[in-house]
C-alpha cells in the first residue's frame, strides 16, 4: 500500500509565520470572494425576477392564438407584444399538464422563428414549475438556464414567462475572474512583503541563534574557555528582547561557572604535580632503607625479613604510582612531549618481547607491515602506551588467552591494535575505562592483580598529547583497544 505524498512543512519560525500569514489571507480572500459572488448572483437574479414581474404574462398569452392566426396576422397583438418583449424572453402555455406551445423572442422585429422545440425533459421541467408567481430556475436543453415565473391563465391554463440567466452567469464569471486575479496578486505581494517583514522582525532572534551556535561549537569539557560576545540587546518589552536578555544572563552564569571550574582544575593539577613531586623523595628513601635493611649480613628474624620485603615492594609500587600521577599532571598542564622520529615497529617488537617474559601463560602474537612504520613523538611515552595495554590484557584475562598486537600504516595515521579473546570488559565500566583510578567491581578473571587504575588513563593522555586518540570495542570473546597516531612528520 503506497503512502500519500506528504506536503513539505515549513521548519523555521520565519517560514511558519510567513506561511501562516499567507494562509490566513488566503482564507480571508476566499471568504470575501465567495460572499461577493454569491451576493452578486443573488442580486442579479432578483433583478431578473423584477423584470419578469414587470413583463407579466403578455407574451405567453399571445401564444393562445392558433398557428394560422399567427401566420396571417402580422400586424396583430402578437407582433406588437413580441416587439415589446426583451430579446430572449421565453413563453410557454400549459394545459392539463401538457405544454401546448412554447416560443422565445429572437433578435430583430420578425415574428418568424419564435417557436422553440422542447425535449421531454424540458417539458417535464416546465410542468414541475410551481404556479406561485415567484421566480424559479430551470435548465432548458435548447436554451440553457432560464429564470421562469408560472401564473394561472384566464382559461384555466398555466402561462410561463422566462428570461435567460446568461447575462447573470457572465457577470458572475467576470467577477470570479477579477477576484481571482486581484486576490492572487494581493497574496503574492503580501507573501513577499510578509516574508521581508518577518525577517526584519526576527533579526534579534537570528543574532541570538548565531551566538548560541558559536557557543555550541566551543570545547567546554575542560580548559580555559573564552565565550563569544553576548547577543545584541533588543527591545526588552518584546518576546525576542526577553529571550536575548535571558540568553545573555545565562551566558554570564555559564562563563562564571567555567571560570571557577578552570581555576579549580588548575589548583587540582598544581596540587597533584606538587604532591607527586614531593612524594618521590620520601618514597624513594623508604624503599632504599628497606632494601638496605634486607642486605644486612647479620641474622634477621623471618617476620622482619618478610615485613621489609613488603615495605620495599609497596614502596616500589607507590613510586610507580607517583610517577604516573606526575606524568598525568604534566600532560594536563599541556607540557609538550618530545617530537622525534619514532620507529613503532621496533617499539612493538620490544613490547611483545617484554610481555612474553612477564606473562608466559598467555599466547602472544604479532601482526606487522612489511615496511617499518615511523611517527613523530616521544619514544619513551609511546613504549609506555604499549606496555600498559599489554599489561592490562595480561592482568585481566585468564591464562591461555591469545593477545594480538597489530600495527597498520596509512597515509595520514598509524594504527596500533591490542586484541584479546578473553571474557571482555564489563558493560557497566566500558564508558569509564580511560578515567583515572577506574576499577571494575567484577574483574575479567578472578584473582588477577589489582593495579592503581592509572594505566589506561595514561594511554589516553599520551595518545591525545600526540594528536591522536584511543578507543575500546569489547564483547565476550573479543576486546580491542585501538590507538591512532598521526603519521606526518613535523
């Protein structure tokens, strides 16, 4: 079943206002035109009725003479009555419900050719005319529409007098044509003028829209945001003016909130950087003292040895966490990384070699292009990206899982992919895996080691600092981290 064609609906406020104005004017013009046509037709028909009343039954009475009399008496009443009748006047005589004679006045003085031939349908229409002395419209096939009046004759017959409605129809059609042309021109002119007027009236709203569009294109997620100039003020007593005023006030509140947020972020970054920097020395000192105590040549109780080992291990872990926090703080502050040519192929080979040594229970695979892939960047940080992704796959998948590290080279970018066939990332944490200290309540394997939750956030930060990005696609049996890096040289 085919659907009907849907008419286009104006979508902008300016188009809707203009269309509404044109529609209302069209309805008004149509109402005025119909009323004028109906009233003119009624008025002209009334005038015809008056003419019929003035003409009386003289013409149909003249039809009572027999055919012979009408042929020989050229100077009689019939000829005189006919000359006094308007051209096109119709007369008919009915006796006992049958049309006995019918004639129409032709142009000129001759009485010849007055008779008119009526069809059975015409005679039935004449017989059906009420004998009430009032005008009625009948359609005669040989004469078109007529306005007729039926009166009772002196001999008990019915005399019908009629006048043609062709002049009335011509005047009505003329009025319809004139009204159509005039109203059409008025609608076209009003539509154009209305569109210009609505456009001029909505200029302040257009400026508000332009300002809102510029604001919507700004990156408001982080950093210092400079909002565009406010929308020009308009008449505060009008709707558009009130919208502009409210919008400018809202922009002021948004700007204040963004300024406060940026200041808070800067304080937080400064605190994280300062705290990380200050913690590096005491953490290293604790670790050094623990390792020194473990090297003591004298006898040490096993419990003390175990405690010192744990202190050294946790100090090393805390030192790594502090280094990660310091790196993130520096990246957040926008500190530039090194921009040297980096051989990604060599980095991938080294990272997989280290992963095999750290996770012998997993199956490690490589997919490399035939030619070496080189990108501008920081070799140490890019190696850290690969190490974190492989460590994440090793820590959150069971033994025997296949992990594939692939490298692809394109004209504009290099693509690194780390894919595993493990259980997948839980759906409830997929949107937050790149956030700092992100942890899943349900791990992909039981008993896996618990990291600090900074590895993937470092991956994302380093990729963005290189002008690229990282994405995650995961489902049970297939998890892929994709890192994209610009391949152009600088």
